């Protein structure tokens, strides 16, 4: 267990500089976005009131007010979130391939460690999952501060609504997906994410085991896993089989466990039996 935890810590430390950079980019970009969007609105409002000789009430009746949705829907806010998502998806591949193609082919040292090779597999998966949770926690921490800054810049008379953190998360589907506002939605979103990561890890193990043939095996495995998991949705959509919402939910949960378990088993077998030092 201690060796597994040391491997997790090792993997996190290897990505720490890039990870901290992502957090800093998110922090700066979103706070700058709050300032630019809110100040831009106030400047446009003041210009319109001067040019058209409008009162605040008249301006609001003609053009309407503003709320934090204008900020949360901007590129300043969503851009760094997308960047973090892309970076972590890319890191799913980098976390393995840099060990093979790095300067000293570090994978040989990892595979020679006096511990189960599955610990290496799980430590990499755990490191990525913890970094995802860290980004979510960071966003939840800074979001109330961003909302407070927005409310301090925009006077109350121009505000459509004084939004809470939960209401902000509920207004954008992308935010509800990334930061679910209920525990069940969190389990669904990140359970699917964890399953997808295990499938990709196993596809990488196919490629590392069989090289050119392994690329084909990996692509086929991803396609089969996706088709198997989504089969109830396809069947329901084309009315081949009708499922009640509760039945469909629990069926997807069961299939998700099967796909994740199978991916872990196949990936472990390939790492132990086919990937050689």
C-alpha cells in the first residue's frame, strides 16, 4: 500500500508544475474576465444613456440588465476550463508514453520495482483522477469570490438577479456537467469519466504490447467498449426495447462497472504478461 501511495505522489509531482500553471491560468483568466465583462457592460450602458438621454430605468427597459451568466458564458471563463480538460486528456497518454520515449526510458525502472505492476497502472489512474478533483475543488473555491467581485463592480440597479454559486452552476449545461450540483450527478459524470480513462489506459496497453497491431486492437477495444456501454441508449432511442428512466440508469451503472472492471483486468494482464522490460 505504501509503495502504491508513493507512486501516486511521484506521478502527481511529475505533473505539478504544469498543473499549477493550469490553476494559475484559470485564476487569472476568470478574474480578468469578470472585470472585463462587467466593466464593458457598464461602459456600454453609460454611453447608451448619454447618447439616447436615458435614465437607468429607461435603459433597463430597453436593453435589460446583466448577471453573472454573462461572465460564465464568456471565453475568459470557459476557455481555461476547456484548456484544463484538454490538458488532462492529453496527459492520459503522456503519463504512459513519456516513460517509454523519455530520455532514460524510465518505464524499465518502473517495471523492475519490487511491487505489483498493477500498482503502476492504478497509481497513474489515481493521480489523474485526483488532479481532476483538484481542479473541481479549485473552481468551487474561486467561483464565490468571482461572483462577489462581479457584484461589487456592477451596481445593484443593473443586476438582473443576485446569483448564488449553485444557481450559476445550474445555468450552463457545461458547468453542470463539469461541476454537478448533486451527488448522484457527480457519481454519474465522473464515474463515466473514470470508465473512459480505464478504457484508454487499456488501449494504450494494447499498443505497447503489440505495437502496430496493438493500435488496431486498441481502437477496436475502445469501439466495442463504447458500443457495449451505450447499447441500452441506442436500443431505447430506436425503440427496439423500452426502458423506464430508473431501469435505464441502473442498467448503465451495471454496464459501467462491467466495462471498468474488464478494462482493469485486461490492462493488468497485458501489463503483467505482454509488456516486457
